[in-house]
C-alpha cells in the first residue's frame, strides 16, 4: 500500500495550488506508489515526492516527468508551470518559511547598491574587480599571446570566452604593457570595414605594439553573408599580425561549434594547429571563488548550502556560467539581509529555472500588444544555425519601432539584462537565453521558416547593393510574394536597405506588368507584322518557361515541407496499419519527389514504419533472437511476448510469457537463442526455454536478492548472466548448467550509489559496463567471474544514465542520459583510461535507449522527445546525423537492431511496436509497396489543392 503523503500546510498561494494539483493528478491516476512513478519518470522517489510537497516550485523537467508518469497532459502542465513561475517572480513570492525577501524594485536602486554579479551579461573591463575563478586561464592566454602573433581562444557557448577577454585579458594587457594599444571588435555584417578601421595606421612594419581582440569571431559565419569578404577579413587579420616587423598581435574568441567553419580557411588552420587556448569547465575551487568572492567584496555572505548546490550543479558543465551568473543575480535580489541563501536560490527558480522565470516575468508584465512585439523582437535577434546551434544576432536599433510600446519592451528587457542596448545595437545578452527559455524556443520553432525567408531577403538585398542596384537582381514572382509575406503586418525588423530593396522589387514588377499590358494592346494593332510578333512570342515563351520553372521549384519546396509535416501528424494519429498510415506514405512520398531533402526523406521513412499494438501497456524493452527470426518484447502489463519477424513486415505473435506478478523491466536472449531471460519489478528473474517458441516453458527462476531488477544481459559465451537494479548492486550468475538449470550467484559487484539502469558485456566478454542513476558508468573486468575488478569510473553526464552499448569491435562505448549530454561516445580501447570521443546532440528530452548496428557504423537512439535518431559513427571519424524517425505518440523507451542490421525495432510508452528499415535508399525506392488504397481526388484536393491530381504510385488500381 502506498504511504500517505503529509498534508499541505501554509494556507494558499501559487506553490500550494501547484502541489495540490499534482497530488490530484496522482490520485486520478490511481495513487500509484512513488516507487512506481520513479521507475516511469526516471527521477528518484525523493525528487518526485518533493515536487508535490508545496515547499518550492519543482523544475520544469521534474514536473513534466511526474505528469507523464501519472498519464497527464504535458502541454497543459507546462503552461501551468510557467504560470506559477511567473506569479512567484512577479509577486516576489518565496516558498513558505524560506525567509527569502522580495525582488528589488527597480534597476536604479540596484545600480546604486552596486551589483555583485553581472547576470547574463559578459563581464566588461570595468567589471574586473568582480571577475574570479579564471586566473589560471588568463595566465595561459597571456603566455600564449606572448609566444604567438595570433592566438585562438576556443570554447563552447556559455563557457565565458567574452568575459575572459574583457575582464581577464584586457586589464592584464593594460597592466603589463601600458603603452600598447589594445582594441576590441566584433565582426558584424561588415567585418572587413571594422578590421581596416581597427588596424588603420598599423599595417607598416615599424608600427607600434598593438593587440587586437576579436570577440565573438563566429559572427563572421553567422552575420556576414559574403564569403569573399569573410575570406578577406581572415586574411587581413592574420597577415597584419605575421607581417615581418609587425607589432600587431591578434586574439580570436571562437565558439567551439564553429571550429569546423574555421578549418575551411588555411590561415586559421595554421593558427589552430599552433596557438589555441581551450576554455573548459571551471574546477570546483574556481567555481567557489566565482560564487563567493564577488559577494565578499560587496560585504555579503553566501550560505554554505547554497555554495555546495551551485558548485555541484555547475561543475563539469562547460556552458553553464551564464546560468550560474543569472541565478546568483536573482538570488542576490532575494537575499536575506546580507546573506545569499539556498531558499532565495530556490525562490528564484533554481539553477536552470531562474533565467526562464525572469523571462516569463517580463512576458507577463507586458500588455497583449507588447507581448506580440516582444515575440517579434526576440525572434528577430536569432541567427538560425545550419549544422550548429542557433546564435544571437546583433541588430541595429532603428530596425525596430520607435513607438512607446516598442521602447517599453526594449527598456524592460534591458533592465532585466535579457537584452543589451549598446551603441545603437540591440542583441541578446547571452545565447543561454535561447536554450533556457522554453517560450523563446517555441517561438523560434514556429517562426523558423519566416526567419529563413527574412535571411534570404537580407542576402538578396546585399547582393543587389553589391551589383550597384542592377534591376536584374530584384525579386520577382514567387520569391517576391514570399518576401512580401515577411513585410506584411505584423512585421518588425526589416532594415531600411531591405525595405528599399523590397519596394524596388515591387515597383519593378508593377512596371513590368504595365509594360506587358501596353505591349498587348500594341500587338493587337499590329496584326500586319505577324512574323515579328511570332518571334517576340517565341522569346516571351522561353522566358515564361524559365520563370515557371523557378516558380515551380520554389512552390514545390514549400508544398513539400507542408506535406512532410502533415504526413508526420497522420503517422502519429493513424491506427496501426490503418488507412491513415497508407495516406501518410503517399503524402510523404509526394513531398519527397517534389523536393528530395533530408526532412522529406525523414518524413517518408517515418511513414513507412510498420506499427502494431504489442501489449496492453508500455513496451519497456525488446531483444532480437541471434538468428533474427524472432523478437521478444517486455511490458508493464506483466508479460513478455514472442514475435516471428520477417524484416519490416508485420510480425506474427507466437507466444505470451505470463506469470510475473509485476511490471517487466528487461528481456535478453542467450547467444544460442534457446534461452530467454525476463526481469521483473518485484525482483524476480526467470529463464525460459524458447527452443520451441509456441510452447515456452520456465526453465529456472533466480532467487530474488533485493528490489526491482532493471537490467540484465548474457555474456557472449552464454555461460554468465548479469542482473542489476535497485540499491546499486550488480550480480553475476553462473548459468552454464544444462538448459540454464540451477543458476548460482558467482559475484556481487558494488560501487554504484543508486539504482543501476543498464548493463552490457563487451564483445569479448572481458568487460562489463554498468550505468546508473548516480550519473556514472563503471567498467569492470569480469574475466574471472568470481572475482570482478574495477577498471574505470566514467563521469560526464549530468543526469542518470539509462542505457549503455558497446560497438561490435569493442573499442567504443555509447551511453545515454538526459540534460546537456544526452548521448556520449567513449573510446574504451584502453578500458582503464576511457576517453571522451563525442557528444551527440539533437534530442530535446531524455534518451532512454541506445544501440549499435551490427556493422558498428550506425547508432540508434530513442528518446522521450518521441523520436528515434540514426547516426553515422565511422571509426575514427566525426559522428553525423543520418535520419530522424517521428510519428511516435509518446516517449520511445527501447530500440534494437536486427542481427543483419536491416531492421530497427522500437518500443513506445503507447504500447506499440514499430519496425523501420535502415537502408534508407531501399526504403524510399520501395515505398509504393506500402501505400494502400490510392489517394482519392477529394483527399488530394484537400491536402494539395494547388497541384494537379497525380498519385505518386501509378501501378495502383483507381478507387
């Protein structure tokens, strides 16, 4: 029986209302024990029970996991969470009994007191007195600059590069070389002009000593659209520093995800090879200095519990410094006397929630019209990433309205340090806002196509200026119509040059229309010159054909994108194998043929997945028999099932393995395929003889040793079985007896401090990898299965690790988690010294399962974000995204390749089993075999009214 919760105390308020609603949701779900919720939500019992305790607002991730575990609507609860966070921030409320004070009332009052923390903003030179923790890195950068003429400072977004340059290096240079000229620039849209201005008078060999700091160097790729100017800018910087006798030195602050862009320029390759300083995460001691010293300088203290919490949450997180600084600023605003407290930190929203809470407070304080303007403003300040993360984009102030509402939005956002207004330029104070504010991410997703069109318009306008406003460079036809949509109300952000270009294009099109009409009237009067008219008509026809081709291409791109999205929606809502899935395939196939892009291909591959209801509840685990002709699935309905498989064809149910008294957690075949192991939440593990699949029989049952068994795996030789779960214990069992009879425990492996969620043997059986909720992965030598020996402890994930998998050659280990490092690859060639290889990003929620294909060059990942992703992982090469499978109605909890690698199986929390082909080219080529009844004219007209009826697969009979 579930233990009763303590009654909520403290009257009413947003915190108690939120906690009461969470408890009501759990009650409506049948009051499941928190142990069961923990298993479903991937969070500990203490975290989930604390979410409904009413003492503080839980994080958004914890809230949504709690809601999903109780069967609630995540979208509705995300809105509730934001509403509660805003109410707390706007009213200055703190959790009951926290003692945290209200927010400071105004920016002027803060300025008068002197802020000890800078929030999202980068440290400036005048903030050097508050800049702590990076002393060693400043020394390294200064030493590198003394040895080399050009130095690259490389680090991830949020690692503190700008602060290091402005508040660390700049004061150091002025102190060490007071006579040297030190300049700072950011590239902007015209980097060459800025560089020439900065270097003016310093291109001669006998020039005085000068240091030029180029901050946010990545703007040369994100803001400057002219490749020739980009190359000239790079060449000018490097040559100015390396010219014989030059007194100039250059420092480049480069964001790490633009490293590959830099390697396209030979001059930068040499710089990166010889002189680069990498900005990594701060050590615990450095973090403690960054937290405590600014407060001490201001006569304040930082509560010990708060110090420990901040250091623990920021340690090892290379991009966490803006979030840390903002959380400290918001905690300072809620200080108690002269003390910064842990309760004040929680009242501000916590480490990751403080920034979102501040942004939501801004949004809630605006009128309806101001909220619309805020959306347009913030989205316009984003440069969309192409193979990289989205970045901030500096924009001239005059591109925004001068009306009172626009000025109010800018002023309030700047007062909260979300925006920076400097020298007529508006920009996000830091890109961390893009990652931390869910509302802004939603806006970007909704407006992404509009932003792309705006960028195309801006590039076209620059090209028009570059050819001295040649009329031939003006927009016409569909491109002009799409550009007009950007300028149509409500519009914001078109520069004067862009508006002038758009007006000139519109005027040119109107003039062309008038000329055409006049020519038509003239031609009617000149019938006697029929021969001339025929020639003119032929030329006009050729132009029309060419114009029509361009219009058709652009229209096809837009139509294909819409069709792909519609097909994905149909896949998610269609019944398994129903008519909706066949229609989705035809829409996706039409989209791919109209515009064969990666996006339309992914939509088609998703539509082609075979889907069927496999259990009464969620499919939590699955495994292929080594010969590939059978698949086992395990479910929360207390059963496992056997399926006969034939590639991606609909599998046939063979048998149901019943008898467990609780939810199943894991399933695994012995390498000979004759024995199947199933693990249960009640601690039992059963071994089934499945040599005759239609008559499976229990061969043995392992004695229960503790609680919930969450993972199991057979050794490659089939003689050992490993089980793991609650309590952190990992047990080795000898199952070498005939048919798996009389299994005996051979060893207990300890070390994990929390539940172990995944286990995997290396291909040679020598190494066992175990992963747990303590955020770690352990490698253990199990050659002697009676005396296992610890080899290495792998850290680097910031949330529990839910899955591990060895590559077939045993050299690479993949681990799956959540947070900022959802999937990581490790080189375990030397198992005592595992080395990080790469982090795979793209999933937007917890990754619960990871699996290598049998060739070792393909990796599959399954996530709570309702997608499965395929990755190329060539040995020694850089991983790359291959495809994203969508259409899953809920989180995807398990994934496995068939032994021949041709099929990928995925199990979802919607109780379905889905099979997808992994040969992308073959799947697309054979799509017509899966379309079902041909799309009708009525359906075609509903989805594609602007295209002539042309079903994608002509071999089908007409309905």
